[in-house]
């Protein structure tokens, strides 16, 4: 019996994507469709005194009185709700915030019309960063500027720190980034007389459908969200945006289809941004390098409003919870603050919370190694949770269901030939060349279930996924799922799962785009949940179809269901292979020729799956860099990964996800900065200034070894795909620090920063491990 | 001939079409909207990302930086000319086999650059491939499998001819 | 990001184009390759009343050698200049500089004249023109003039071209035989505008000492800049690693580079010194003492 799961089969969706037949939201055409453009605030903080509109279709907040704002809920202490009206009402809080909307026959004309809208602003003092937001007398963006705070203590960290032989402290600053998918956000909306259709390239179709219904005061069954082909999401497209609400409202108001497609300037300045945290980390350790305690203060610059559904708490809380990582640390205290500023809201971006948590922790571990003059590999080895300790509860309360932390470290060192690299590094240094080796070991939460979202307080995210598997009368199979794809290859990977369950060729399994009228309810595609939560639902539904098919076959073959066995394309009676039926015959029987009342019609099943709280993947990354001490350029010479993401559905796709994540991580480490000046004005408004990596920024080769330790989840899968983005910034930062022998405490590592570090590193013998930077 | 609105004849993928467009309308928008050829995508509209790349008289150019009126009298080639799901062009076939795309948004532009590239570099080195590919931004793939796909395409185009 | 309305003209003769420039003056912009102008239009940072497209005018894209100069028609595509045999043989520094301009896809459409006329402070060709002491031909409806490079670049994105003038030719003098050359640039990513770029020529006497050196920077101010003090200091000196480093320091000291998101002025100054030393070394290696081939 051939199995398709685990094989590197080329993707089904590629045939249309390669030939220009993908249908992205900008490609949709409906008769009479109008184009939409937004008038956006040029000020980070201002009162709106008046809006004077020329003749034409121009709408403002006053027109959307009955439309409810974006106000995600959170259960638990420390949360200050915010409400973002879809068009700014009275005050604007970030450059790019939508203030008015215009409609015209073409986007060209819409932009012309938008320019004629005269908004009279009274600028208010901006709050451009966290320090400004927290200073006494700061302008208040809401009733307070702290949108979320949380503290946690496990064990007696203060006691441990008082007694510790070694304390290492560092402050890590991650820069503000943005996901920058090649395709921006977009919406087409149309009310056909009874249903509001909304085509949107969202990662969370069920949630958006419900949120739009609530916002617009419609029953959910009257709102239909359809997800077209999507050009990348990376978390940015999982949120509900003001534009989605406004465009949907316009469809209701105007009675014609309306289309809005975000341009690059809007994407870089008005879509949710990411990261920008200041993490103070302290490690208490023994002189043998054993970690005893961890303390952290995490302050996130979360922009002007909470994002829906995950809120501003998502990113900084994620950092706090993942910070102990794969290390056995018994005592931990953290404090988290999410602080509002006059910037666009901070949302999800590949590696949410984990990227910065791993960056902070891995930098601290390397500093500890430097302080104790131990090899960074050895320090890690001494502290990684060993394989025998699972399930392991971390000091932040996360329960690691399984892991191969030590094995991953050993494997990546073997893959990279670590000993040889260190020798090469020494030789190079003698010749005046600076090579650096950087490690990042991490554990990653994936496939989160409802328990986790409830425990966090994130009430807007359900946690389950759903799948419907329906066999058509001709035996082909149609699969509807609750989660959309943005390039991950679900049309293939999910088909592979069903193909194996029903012993059908992949070509006869079709995974449909998400349409809330046909797809079951679920949470969406984010936080690496598709191969756990999504696959769980698909396997459950396919499993039920398989049982029913077996029962139908049994009726046709006049045998007991348990005596029916499967083989590719046919079912037969055990021990009597001549007594067989094809799968097509079973399907036909289900819908056309029913064997005399013994089997009821239909061959489909719907299943929901709420995964366990979390399923953990882990990996160890190793980066080798060359630093030009005179120009500050950093080149990535080699990159090695030992990854355990459980059982792999499609190795080609897994490899691609890893490379893509690594590219984003390299971008974050060296290039990307959604910078704002002291007046709250964005500085990176085009691709000339927001620098995402090209092929040259990638190493020529990334060597990977997979440790496929199956999870306990259906199929043995774990989530993956964020790994590269989680670990690469830390691996590269550590490598640069290793090369220049000076601490790296902020991103991006620009040539200028490298030159500064090279200057400091050349001042030999100065221990900077206690530097607050 | 007016200065703001023109009727132009565009030759795209071997066929000539007469369309009436504003003179400020970019070639990318004219292809997508007036000719319904939505395979050419807009990723930035300032010439950096390369998603809108088409061939103009056989050479790769950013169609977001050309006005439709400028393309009159020239040959435009878009991704739709390469192949169909039933008959992939060898370059498309190579991308398919080597997972040279994920979301597919940047892909048509890269395919068009590759068509030109392999005509002029039938036996490319990795560095030559990367030099050409550096004119394209991809956020999904991390590029490595794209390079592999282009190497494979070079071998296969070399065998079969462009 | 769609451009605002403009009146579009694509004349088929240069005279028609010049008439239009005369008529519209500063309200018209010339459209050459469009790789710099059209992004500005799409971003609505430029709002000309009229666009005069030169692409249909024949005869403006020639590349030929004449009397010791490489004369390149303003509309010659950067790619074609980069690969022209005359350039390879007589002016390889131009090909080297062009390889830093964007990416092949940009150079297929971008023009030599357009890049010069656009005068981006971090562009490669203006600095190279200044280094080589080239000149441009500017035509207006009722005349023409030749503008040497040192009189051409006025400030950010501004040349001394009058509103009714069109740049029609860029002339590059071929350095004496045996002159060494180098164009070196540092950018955040390959193909980006320069953080700092430098064009260098080094000509050696028969005894190996420096006969003449030229150093021109891009990315270090509103216009490309020659490091005249450093150039003087090099004259007559004996080549050595130390000489190049010292000259590079002198050159960098004379600069007042801007600070922006990508690098501070101080960092640019430092990078200018590093790149200049490397460029001088490279140029010297390529030089043949006494002009022997």
C-alpha cells in the first residue's frame, strides 16, 4: 500500500499559480464593481476638526454611526480594552489611520478624489515611543497608555539571584518589523440582495465572518466570507482591519460590488506591524554554567490599538511565556507591559513572541558562556531539558509534550562540523578575517487548542478547526476546511492526508478554498496550527468517511464491515480478494444505487478538532557569518538546522517553509526596520527603505537534518513553518557577536552597528556581560 | 491622439488588441484590467519587487513603470503565453518539480525574467542565476528552491530548446 | 499608488519634444527609462502637468567612439551600455559602475541620460561622469550647449539643465592608455542605491609614481563630490598600501555626508575612507606604469 504522506510530491495548486491562473483578491471582477481608496491621517496624533468632501462618494465616521468598532475582548486581569472605529472618530492615533473613504469607477479616480478631501487636523503632541508613553504627564492615548500588564513568579527567583555565584544581565531591543507579504491586503464586497459576500485574503475566515456580522449588525448566516488565493500572510492577514469593515459597509450602503486593494505604501504603514520590544533578561547560574533562575521585564511598543482577535498582549506575553525555552530553569519571574504609542497596531508575525524570546534568551546564554569561558554549545548542553523528562512543565507554565532538545543540538553540531568550524575560525582570525558562529536552540508552541487561548484570556480565538470530507458520486473527494492558505500548500498536504486515509490518488482529492457558507467553523491559519489542529480535523473527518465507506462496501459484498480490507482503489473481503468493489462503486452506491435499505445515503463527514493545549516542536540552528570589520557588512556563509517537527507530510514543502522563515529571520536580523522618527512619522514607507532580503542575503546553502519524532497528535504531526523566523535572528545575532567579540543587543544589525561593535570588541579584556547596553 | 485618453493597439502574447485607456494607466493595469491577463501582479508599484515583470520585445521590464501607451508598437509577453496547466512550459515544469513557489504571487514575474535569462545564459552558473534573481523579491520561499528550479530549467531547456 | 493626471506626449522627433519643453517649461518632465520618474509619479511625489516621452524618437540611443570619447545617446539603455564592445574595450569602469545600478531588469529600461539627468545623490553614473570629467549635450528649441560634469549637478535631484532643455548625449572621455580604474560601492543590499560609492582613476608614471588620481563619491552629499585635496596629495607619490589609506582618509575628511535611516553621516564618512582605499588599490593594480598596455 503506497503512502503519499511523507513524500515530496509536487503541489496541486501550482498548476494554476504557475500559469497565471491564480485568482487573488485584486483579480476578482464583478459587474459594476467600484474601486475604493482611503483618506489616511498624515499625523500620528491629532484631533479631527472637520472633513470637507467634494462632490462624489465620500464617507466618514459620521456615516458609519451604527457600525461597531474593533474591540477585542480579553478575560483576565491587566487588560485595558480599546475600541478602534473603522473610520477615525474625532481623533487619529497613527499615521495611516483611515479617516475617510471614497468610491470611484477606477482606483486612479478614487485616488484623485481622495486627494480632494480636505481634513482639518489639530495636531496633538505625539507619543512616539514607549519612553514617551510611560513618562509622567504623557498624553494619554486611551484611559491609560498601558494596554496590558502581567506578572508571574514561579519558585523563588529573587532568592536564587541573591545567592547566585554568577549573574548575567542584558537588555535586548528588537526593531519594529512588518510582515510585508508580496500581496497586500484586499477586500471585495457585494450584497446580492440577501447575502453580504466578502472576498478577503484573510487567515481567519470564520472569525472575520463573525466579526463583520457583529460590526455591521447582520446575522451571521447573512454574511459569507470567501478566501481567494492569497499571496502570503505571515500573521498580518489574521486580523480584522478597519478597511474590511468599511468596504463591507460600502457594499451594503451602495448596493454595488466594491473592491479595495492595499498598495505597498499602505501595507508598510497601515497594516499591523510586529515585534518592537525591549527585553531585560537576567540569568542566575552556577560557575558550572547551570541555570538556576531567570528574570525578565518585557516591554512592547504595541501601537495605538489592540488588534482583533489576539490583542496587543499577544506578542509581549508570548515572549514571556517562551523565554525559558528548552532549558531546565526552575525559578522564573517576569513582568510584561504592552504600551500604546502613536504607531499602527502591533499584530501577529511569524514567530510571534518566540522570535524575540529566543533572541533574548540565546543572547543571554552566549553572554553566560563568554563570562564563564565555556563553549556556548557546552553551556546549552548542560541546561537543555533531557529527553527523559517529558511531559515537562516550564517555569512559565507551558507543558512541553515532547522534545528532542539535546539531540537537536548534537545533530546540528555534527551537521555543521562544529569542531572544524571553530578551528577554521581561529585560523581565519590569525589572517585578520572575522568569522562568527552562532547558535539558537528553541522550542516552539504550535497547534494551540482552546485551553491555551482560554488560559491566556484570549477569548476571541476559539482554538478548534473543522473539516468536511465529502465523497462525490463519482468517487472524487471534496474537502472543506476552516482554515485558509497563503502559500503553505494545504491543497496538497491535506489531500495527501485524505489520500492515504481513503487509499485514493491525490489527484482525486480536491481541497476547496474556504467559503464560510460551505466550510466548517474554526480559528484559522496562524501559529503553525494547520498540521496539528487542521490535520486533526481532516483526519477525523476522513476517518469517519472511511468507516462509512467500509460499511457500504460490506453491505455490497455481503460481509461484515470488520472483514473488509482496503487496497489502493478497492475494498475486498479479507481472505477472498476476488470479492471486491472499487471505491468508485462504493461512492456510487452511497448516492445512486442503494443496496436495499441496509445503508443510508451519503458519504461525507464533518469533524471538529480541538487539539491539546499545545504541541511543541523544537530545533537547533547554527549560523556562520563573516564580518567585514571595515565596512560592517555581514555575510552569511553557512546555515545549519536540526529540526524536529514530528512526522512530515511533504518534505518539499517543509523545506520551503524553513528556507522562507530563515530568509525572514535574516531580514529581521540585518535589514528590516519599520522605523518611526521622534515625531511619529514612518520612515520606511516603500521597499526602498523597508529592506526585505533578496537572494543574495541568503546563504548559498542551508543544510538540514530532520529528527522526525512523532507527536501524540493525530498523524504524529507537529506544527512547523515558523522555525526559521523564530531562530534565525538569534543565530545570526550570536554569530555576529561571536565574530566581533562584543555583545549584540539590538536589531537590525546594520553596518553602522557592526562598526560600533568592532570598535568595542577590539578593546580587549573588558567584560561586557553585565552591560545594560 | 489626445494627451489624456488614447485608443491604442497592444500586441500581447502574439495577439493585437485595441483598447482605450487613460495615458497615465500603467501597462500592468492595462494588461490586468483591459485584457483580463491577471497573471501579472502588483507587489509594490515602484519597481523594486519585480512581481509585475513582463517581456517587452523579449526583455524583462517592470510593467508597473511603463504606461500602456508606451507599449504600442512593441511586443509584450506575459506569463499566460508560457503554458497551461495541461502543458507546462519547461521552466514552469521545473518550478513545479522543485517547489519553486509557495504563494505564487511573485512567480509570474520570475518566470518571465527566467525566460529571457535562459535564452541568453543556457548554461548558467549559480551566481549568474542569483544576479538575475536579485531583481525579484520573494517573501515566502527564501529563494533557494527557486535557484534549484532555475538550474533544473536550464538543464531541461537546454535539452529541448527554448 | 496610481499616478495623477498628466498630458502625455510621445513625439517622434526631437524637435517636437523640444517644442513641448519650450511650451511647458518647468511644468513638463522628460520620460526616458522611467525607472526613477515613474515611481515618483506612482507615489504622487511628482506632479508634472505634462510628460514628454522620448522613447519614440529615433537616433537617440547610439553608442560610439569618436576622437577619444565614448559618446552615448541619452536614450541608450543602461544594459546596452554595460555590454557595448566599445565600453568594454575603452571604458570598462562604466560597465563596472553600471553593474551596481539596480538589477538587470531595471537596466533593460533605464537609460544612461535619464540617470544623469535625474541626479539622484546616491546614483552611480553622476559620480562616474564627474570622475571622468565628462560632459553632456543639452538641446533646446533654438540651440544647444555642452555642459561639463562639474557644472551639471546642482543639488538633490537637480541639474543645471534649464526647464526647456533636454539632455541628448552623454560624453565620456577615455582616460589615457594604462590608466587604472575602479568603481566600488557599498549598499545595504546589492542593487540598492549606494550608502557610499566611489569612482577612482589612477594613472602611473613610467617610474611607477602616481601621475594623476581622481576620486569621486556618490551618496556623500546632495551632489557627487571630487576629493580634490586627496587627488593633489597623491600626485607624484609612491604607491603603497599606506599611501592609499592616507589618501582615503584625506578624501573622507573632506566629506559631509548626510544621515538617514540607513546610515549616519559619520558612518558614511568612515565607509568612504574604507572604500576609497580599496578602490585606489584596485585601480593601481589595473594601471600600467607609463601608460604601456
